[in-house]
C-alpha cells in the first residue's frame, strides 16, 4: 500500500510508464491514475505528503473502513497516528507505517 501525494491510498488505480533513472535510461515504473504522479523508487524518491492532523485523521478513518478494523484496533491506531504527528517531522507514509507496525 502506498499513500500518494494526492492523499489517496493506491491499490489498483495505476498505469505503467518508463522513466529515466540513475540505473537505466528506460526504467519501468508505475503512476497513479487519479492524479498522474509517476513514482521513482529506484533513486529512493518516495512520495512525501505532510498533512495536517485533521487531514491525517480523515485518511486514517478511510483506511480503517477500507480494511475493516475493529473498534479497539481503530482507537489504538488513531491514538498512535496522533502521537506520531505531534512528535516530529514524519511524512504521512511513515506515520501510517509506524502506526500499523505498533498495533
């Protein structure tokens, strides 16, 4: 699961593309159909989105509904997301990954 810079979780809405990277002038990759963002994971470029607490919590709610989290897990997930957002300069993807790993 990847959290795109547009604020959507990418599941199946992708397209294939070829981009120039440090490894190869024609490296296969994919992009997000909804916003058109093309990903370059070869050179270590991850999408970085820094949402407000309110936006991040609404993303967490959508995520929990999508993956049918039970109420107790969802509560811990929201508390962990709030704690991580308050603690520093993590981007949204890192906050979600850390919060999920702590459940």
